[in-house]
C-alpha cells in the first residue's frame, strides 16, 4: 500500500458563511471519489460562525475564582464551562472537560489560536458529523474527516484526531481474524479515522496556514461514518 498525503495551500482566510467545499474545490482540481479530505476543525468553526466574542460573556463566580488562581481570562473559563457536559479535571492550570458531543479534551475544544482579534475564540462545530457530510456532498469526494488536536493521557505531545466523519467506517474491527502466526485476534479494533487524522496532521502545520490535507492511495471501508463511534461507552471505560 502506498499512501499519499498532500497539504493543501492557497486557501483564503475563512469567514463566517463561506462554503468550504467550494473553497477547497477552487484550490485543487484533483479531489475525486478516491480522495479522503481531512479538514481542520478551526476553519469549519469559522465557516459555521462558531466564534464567540468574549466581551459578551459575564463570568460566573466559579470562573472568576479559578481564573484568578491560575492567571486565566475568566471569560474564557466561563465559555469552557458553558460548552461542557462535564468537567473531568480542574487542576494545576489545566481544565479537562467533556464536550456536549462526548469528546474529552482540554478547554472543551475552545481555542483562540488562528482567530483574528484578541477578544474572540472558536467553539467546536455544533454537529461535526453533519458538517463533514455537507462538505463531502459539496466536494463529491470519497470521505471527509474533520480533525482537531487533542492531548492524550499518559503520553506527551498532541495528536490530531477525528471529531467529524462522513464516508468511511471510523473503526477497523479485526476481531475474529487471524494474525500471521495463526492466532485468533480477540480485541484488536483499529481507530482508522484517528490514524488518518494524525497522519494528515503531519502535512498541516499549525503555523503554516494549511488547514486541509488530501489523502489518496488508502483503501478504506466505505460507509456513512460517525465520530461518535470512536467515543468509548461509559460502561466500558475503566478510567471514568
């Protein structure tokens, strides 16, 4: 298998209301049914207007107290609290939260990087799977993955993961198959969508203005797809 990943350059600064499929199509003529398009969450949020003016937020007492303790902007902390289903950990200058979608990440995915203006922050798309589906339909490509950068428990460094999917099965279930030694695999389920998002991230430098990557040459299981399939159910989660 030979996989090719190309970071797409030449996209303009995305504004609220922009048609991302149209912008991507204008930047490259090579997208087809054999192409997986990986798109950074940030430009999806911008296009969908998931941008908050922090000056419009009145922080709660909890947000003010925590922000004062750790030198944070209380308005930003309040936005994180509002976008969270559950606060997982609030300690040592780190706020880990479960978003309304079920993702567990720092600051509930709230981010100010690559957002013009010091008073603005982006939130995650309301429904990233639906966003991926609309973009895929507009592009006519094989699959779309919306990626975001998450930290990982027990490991240093950040990795891009899939938070929105359309056109591919996010998990590759190898249970019941045999390995090269003939042993029956009993628990091997690969997070294919996350692996693709992470690989594409290498061609999408954060400071390089490359929010889209094209993947070709990968043979994937086609399907409706949903990033919700990547979230472990509470009853199977040993660390919740």
